[in-house]
C-alpha cells in the first residue's frame, strides 16, 4: 500500500489497531501526525568511546561483541542481567536490573551498541542499565544509541523506543511528501531551515546545532501560523461583516462624561477615543479592552453603551458569573440612570427583558433581542466561541460592534501577538487616588501576630478583610469546599469578635448573592472564600486581602486578588501566607511586595515559571504553544514582521498557495497533552 500523509497510522508496519488506539491518545491519528509528534528532550548518547577508554562517571556509547549474557541474582535475591562486551581495545562488564527478557534479545556473539552511564560496581568499572541496539549492519543508522536520542511523551504500553522506530520509518517513506509552505524569501531572511529537514532533525538531530535549528524552525512556524490565522480572521471580519456606524457629537458625549464624579484617566480617554473611532465605522468593532480589575474598564464600556443608546441601538453586556453581572449592573446603572436610560438585568430564568441596555450572564444567550448595536463581553475567554458568536449574530445583514474586556494581565507584546484578530486598548494606569496595596510575604512564625494585627486593624478602621484559600485541585471540588469549611471553623476561634462570611463555588446563586450582600453591606467583617471572588467584585471598604497557600497561585492571579482591596480611601494591605520553604518560591512571591503593575508581574512570572504556568491551571483561553514560547520575544517580533511582509504583498495570501493551505489546516504540532 502506498502511504500518504493522510493514511491512518494503523496501516504503517508494526502499528495495527491496538497501537493505533494508544497513539490516538497522544493526538496521533495519521502518518502526518506522527511526523509532528515532537520529542520534549533528548538523551545525549553522542559520546562514543573505545571500551578501554571509558571512565566511571561518563555517559558513553560503546560498540562491541557480546561474549556472555546471563541471568543471575543479587545477594538480596533481585534479578540481574550480566553481560561481557568486547571490542578491539578491551572488555567491559554490563549489568541490567530486573529485565530477564534481555537474555532472549541479546545473545552471545551479537554486535551491539550500548549507551549509558559507566559506574564503579564493587571494584570494577561497569556499564549500568544501558540502552541497547543490535547492530545487524554496520552502515545502518542508530536510533537508540550513539547519538542525541529523542524522548517523547509516552503513554502506557507505548515507549519512546517504539515510537523512534515508527517515526524513523515514516520519515524514510514519507518526508518527501511534506511540502514547504514558508516562502523562500522569508526562510532566507530569518535563517530558517527547510521544513523537511526540520522534521527530520527534530526527531533525529545529527548534533546539538541541528536540533536547535529544527526547534527554531518549528517554533517559528507555530507562532507564525497561529498569528496568521488570527490575521486571516481579522481580514475576514473586516471584509465580510457590516455594522451600523454609531457616533455622537462632542456636546452630548460631554454630558455623560461630566456627570461622572471623577475625570477619566489618560488611558481611559485614549481607549474611549479608539472605541468611538471604531464605532463610527461601517465595519463592526472587534476590540479587546485589557486592564487590571478596577482600572475603569466598565466605566469606558458604559460610555460606549450610552453612545449606542443615543443612536437608537440596544447594548447587551455579558459577564461570566452572576456576581460580576450584578456588579456591572450596579456600576452601569449608576452612570446611565441619571441619563434616564432603562437598564435590565438578565440572570437565571428571569423573564424577557427588553430594556435598551441589558446586563446579564449567559442567560442572555437564551433570549433574543432585536436592534442590538453593541455587545460587550467581560472575561471573554470564559465563554466558548459559539456563545460569543451567538450574541454578535447580526440583525439582518448587520453585525453589532463588539467590545471584549479582560482583567487577565498579559504583557503587551504577547497580547498583541495572541489577540492578533482583535484591536487592543490597554488601561495601564489605575485611576488616581488609588493607593498601592502594601504587600508582605508573611513568614510562618508570624502567623499569629498577623492575625492579631488584622483584628486590631479592622476594629480601628471599621474596614473589612478577604481571606482566600486556594483551590485544592484544578477546579472547585468537594475537597476544596471542605478545606474552606474547616478553615471557616478554625477562623471563628482566631477572630472570635468578628463576623465571618463563607463563599465558595458550590453555593447556589442565591446563597452566593446573600453572602456577598452581607459583606457588601458590612454585616460581615471578613469574607472567607475560594478564589471565586477573583474577578471583578468591588468592595471599597475592604482593606485587607489575606491569601493562604500563595505559592499555588501565579503572580498574575495574586495580583488580581490583591486588586480586590485598595479601592477605597484608606490604606490597604495584602498578606501572603505560604507553607513553602523553597527560596525561589519566596523570591517569586516577594515580587509582589515591590511590583504593582499587572502586565509587569505577568512578565516576571513568564521569566520565572515559563508560559505554561503563567496563568495558573485555570482555563484561560490562551493558546499554549507546543514548542514555541511567549518568552522568546525576538522570535515573536520576527514572526510578526514576516506576517507584515507577506500580507502587504498579498493580503489574502493568494500568492502563497501552500501557505494559505497550511493556515487553513491549522497548526498540527502534536505533543501528547
Ligand atoms: P473595572 O471594570 O476595570 O474593574 P470599573 O470601571 O468597574 O473597573 O471601575 C472600578 C471603580 O473605579 C468603580 O467604582 C468606578 O466608579 C471607579 N472609577 C473608574 N474610573 C475612575 C476614574 N477615572 N477615577 C476614579 N474612579 C474611577
Ligand atoms: Mg469591573
């Protein structure tokens, strides 16, 4: 059978249905998939040595003839495999532990390559548990020894060794069928090797440099294709979608801005101008407004809603949780009520509401509205693409303008890259008058003092405190809830004179609202919570944020939690508790003592923990690259430049059909997660 890139993997020799099912778990279903199944590291067995020259402590590869191969037992009764191997220079003993089948694989007289560590064993230098490879033909390539050996993410019953053989077979048979899709001009400009070579070398590099070249090419491709896809989405949006232009003269606009009890920050003004420019176009806006909690995003959104209203259009604002929806409702109502605008709140199963400004949760998706001119989505990554589409589904042939908001602090360079399909406005400065939240990492032995200090502070100022317990697992499970419940019992004794509320994700919406209301109205002095309060809630009287198990959070998350305090007039404090003694953990947490900007902290986290950890384990909707890294800012800049070059020549990539095809197919890197 002639193999093609789309041939199901089961049909390549030595795979079959059983192994194919295991490969499927790793995301490998076709011949092409296995080519893109990249190793996550290499074992370096490239140092080859004559047997007489090997030294204890080295990791080397030797080639020789097996003189003896036996099963034996150690003094403690464990199974042991012993071999004696000889080459022209000398002889060495080899041992394996508890692999009796080896005696059936390796026989006296065989020529073998052995790669592994050489150690003292008793008074002899012995090679221990090496990788082995039978040498049937002196010219055959070695896959498992004598080179940089690829190590893949494995699954049960499927080893790197087995994968190597299959990958090698597919490369031999099919690599010539992989087409180059990056134009030569770009490859030359950025020194990228050909795709066929890159695939070959990512699996079987001839040396460290070729492995590096391969990784660079594939990282470039991953960023490049991701960004190009976003670029194509943006182009399609702009060329196929139509919107009602919406605008407002300076006078009526000033009306609403002047009713605010504060003046807009420079960043808010800039964002507002960008939004107003977008709204005035017949192409629907598709803009992301990024800013820390409390930076004033909702206020900006409310002004845009006002403009829509003045143009006779309805605005719909969707938030991911009931708490947030209610809070937006309050903020926006405060602004639009005085202008005589009716505002509706849509959560749960409330009946139809047809107010010109509607705030709600995903319950909004179950109703249909006409005449929508502006859709605002908060924390858009919490919603699926389908849900977002549903809200922006046009009225007739018009699409509403779309403003999405996020408090997830992403470094500007990264945001520009991954949100390439959106225009971006960032609120970097907080409204003036906002005080920095004084932050301490509290040493274990000071816990008791800290509690006493909190009691005193709350009694003196009449302020309130949040105490956050981390999630025990990735999502809010029963055991997480149990953890806050037992902490709740404990804190009753720690703060006997203060009333404490308990909030967690397993409460019914009504229960949550009731708990929050008690805190909002000051009935409870302390709110103990899982990180469900993370996004958005606004309690100006809260002055202390205490976070337990701080090491479990990313810096960005901690910063977001900290943003829950410092919103009122009095000084606020953030206390980070950790049970970890690890100095790097302490160092990481201490960054919060001195850095008070979300995007900056995101950068620190990026450099200290890597992109995988940047936003914690929470669902964040960011593409996590398989081989590329957000922290490679040079490569990121190069891919962006490459995209500008190509799309200025051919906006729809029609001149680059191979590339166009690849962008359509999407990214095909596989790494087994
Ligand atoms: P976000 O949506 O980014 O969390 P909000 O728009 O809800 O922020 O604003 C948070 C709080 O700050 C609100 O109480 C709001 O009235 C207030 N606020 C917003 N902008 C300003 C400003 N420029 N100056 C002072 N206070 C502001
Ligand atoms: Mg808000």
